[in-house]
């Protein structure tokens, strides 16, 4: 039986939790693969090697930078799960400022803290076989990726905009009909257009879509948002 | 059967329901007027209207009309060609076609442009050597009650496309709402439409009613917010292949696909295969796709139409030029949905003018 591992780096655990949230389907996953390393679910520590490693979180410490190399060495396939592992996550906001300044403000003893200046995606450190977007990831897409790797085929995870899902779902466009700012047109699908279904604008959990043209959005987004959506640092799909 | 006058739509809705149709018509929901199942005529958006312009839609109070508004974000496409449908399932080495779901639906309130769009889709799906039987089943399960437009929006241009505002063909029943006195002029466009009409409480239409209905369509035709000059457009677009205008449009285009999703004639789909985690099972699903996605032209791992300019050019040229070669009509029917629902407000009629 193929072995699955789930690893955590700098993250909130929400993406790993999506695997546990699979509930009924989880039993079917467990019937097909041995969940050999998954500390959120079990204290057993299989040394590997693993057929598929799901990696959550970004690299923020020197130890993590070493550990991810180990993970890569013991994994036949490595798939990042979520915005942190794929793009650096919300903690990558530190990249826009001086991290030493934060340390001195937040911690009583900054000298106890060992951290890197930047929060970087996994792909900045090791080759990644597939990046699953989302904050958190979508359960349906996670099952699709696991199923695809088991079957040896390419996962069906389209990189087009949220609008494709939004229109298919029959949502009213909150941007056009209500004037609500919405990042849907420049954001990758995968969530099923969840926020617009509840009359809220998309705030971009799944990162830029395949060809984002954020400067064409109305109202025109903040300069920082434009910078983020224009940047090519969103993992290897855009490289 | 000659045109008749109806005082209320409740008997019509009731008779359709009695015949096993889910009656779907315009309702106010989430700040727009869009299709939903109707229980009675009270669910219709009486007194409501809309304001539509490039990239903007607003609901507003209007005249005391039941149908005093223009195109909704929904078209008949959702019923003739649903966003997702299963094609076949694969289990234990055997493929089994998924039975087609073709619920009996009466669409109440489709406009002349929508009927023109259905006629375009009929040619696409049923006209060739490989008719789509799932489309045929869903199409035949539809009962179409058209409503002649009284209040076109700022993005409407059916008059210049020759598809409206008056419904002339392709309906079971067509209604024209008259304001004073408030009544509906009804005409049958099919045998079953005539049969149904005969069952409804009605009285014969007088010359004044017919004249008033003509006046509704004349007024509507004069109030189109947009206009397209079709003269030579087919040849012109082919000649403009290398125009710098395409790049300029691409600088404003989000390639988000909204124009194609709301377009009632855009018919492109893709298929997705899913495997069952338990192993051995698989399913092929057809879903709406768009020529604005990269995956649409992916060949050998890379898209053929990589730039936004190439994708917009493909879409516009198809609608007004290559569609004619393929199907003998334009692919655009002038409903204006692509203009209203484009988040960037790109106006197809304006771009056609610039590509002159």
C-alpha cells in the first residue's frame, strides 16, 4: 500500500485539518493509502520513504529550511497544500518590512527567536510536484489531488478565475450588481465561489489566476495588491 | 388562434404547473431580476426595473409593469445546456451512459433576443452531422412563453441585430404587456401553445389592443441603448487580424470569462474525468468552458492562444465573422449581457466600431 505523509511548517493547521474534515471520504483514503506520518492525527512517526507528501506551511526558520530538504529526500511526490506552502502565506507580510523591528516590538527577549527575514514558499527551497492553492484548501480539490496521484494522472485543478465557478453556481455578480469590490476576476478558482454565494466579495484566498490583470479591476485595487497580483513569485506554475 | 387578451397570468401559471411544468420566470433576488421557480404571478417583479450600462447593473423602482425590465444575468442556456452534466460513469470495467436529466420547464418571460439565442443554439447542437441528443431532450422539455420587451436597457442592441424587440418565431406563447388598462395580449406560436391558450380565461383582442402592442415594440425598438453596424462586419474583422486595437482591449480585459458565461449562445464546454478514491470507478463530466481560459487551447502542455489579445480576438471574431461561416448566422443576438456583466465594462459594440 502506498504511503502518505502530512508535514507542517509555518502555518495555522487549517489545511491539514481539511484532510481530517474529509470524514466519510477519509475512510476511503485510508483504505487506499497508509497514512504513515500525520502528527495532527496520530503520534506514530514512520521514517519513510513516502509515496506522497502533503506539505503545509511556509519556510520561516533555518531549521525549517533544513527539514524541508529531508522531506523532499524521503518523498517520491511532494505536493504543497495551501497558501502558506505555495506562496508564503499571511506571514509573508513580514517581507514588506524589517523583521528585526517586529521581533523587538513583539517579544520580551528577541534574542531567543531564531527566524529568517522572509517567509518563503516550499518551491523556493525544493522541487515541488504540484501546488494546491487555498486558504484553506478545498476538500474536494484535495481528494482530487490524492486520487490523481494514486491513479498516476494529472489532477483536474483549473487555474482560471473564480468567475467561472461563480457563474456556473448561479451567483449574482456582487461586483457588477452591488458595486462590492471583488477579487474574483483575478483569483484562481477552487473554492466554488464561496464568498460571492453569500453576497461578499472574493478576497483572493486561492491567489492569482493563470493570467491576472489586476490593473483592469474596477475599483482599481490598492498598489500593494497590484504588486502581489503582478508578481511572478507565486510558485512554479507561474515561473 | 387569433391573439387574445388575458387579465391575469395566474391561470397560465396554474395550467402550466398542472401539465407538469416547473414554471420558471423573473423574480427579484440578490439585488437583480433573475430566473427562479414561480409559485404564482405574485412572485413576478411587478414595479421593478433595472439600469444597465457597461460593467454595472442596478435594480430600481420602475413603472407599474410586471415585465418592465431588460435582460437578466440568466438566459435559457442554463436550461438547454446546464453548467455541469455527467456524460458517463465507468465501473468495474464497464462504461454506462448517465441518463439525461431533462426536466419539464416552462420559461416565462424569455425575450426575443433569448429566442434568437435558442435558435442559434439549435443550429449548433442539432444542425450538424452529430446532433447532441442530451440537448435535444432538454430543449424538447422546454415550454417557451415569450414576453415582448417594453423597457430595453442601456446595453441592449437587438434592434440592430434584427433579433428583436418583438418575438416573431420560436415561442409557444408570446405576451405583450399593456399598461392602461393593465392586461396581456397573448398569441400562440405553436399548436400546444394554442391549446393551452384556449383553456385560459380570455377574450378576443380588439384592434386597439393590437395597435397598443405594436406601439410597445415600436417604442422599445427606439429605446435601444446600443447599436451595431453590421455592414461588412464579417469581412472587416478578418482584415483587422493584426490591428493594434486587440492589444489595447487586452490591457483592459480581465480574461475572467464572464462575457462567455452570460452569453446565451456561447456553447463551449470541456470534459473533466474524475476517478473514485475507492479505485475502479470513474466519471466523465461536461462543464461550461470559455475561450478566455488558457486550458481552452492547451495543446502539448501549452496554450495556443496565450495572450489576452488573441483570446478576445478569437471571441469577437467568432461572434461576428467565423460563426457565419460555421453556422450561417451571427453568434451575437444583441442582448447586451456581455457588456453589462463584464467587470471591466468592455463594450462589444464600441470595440466593433473601433475595429472599423
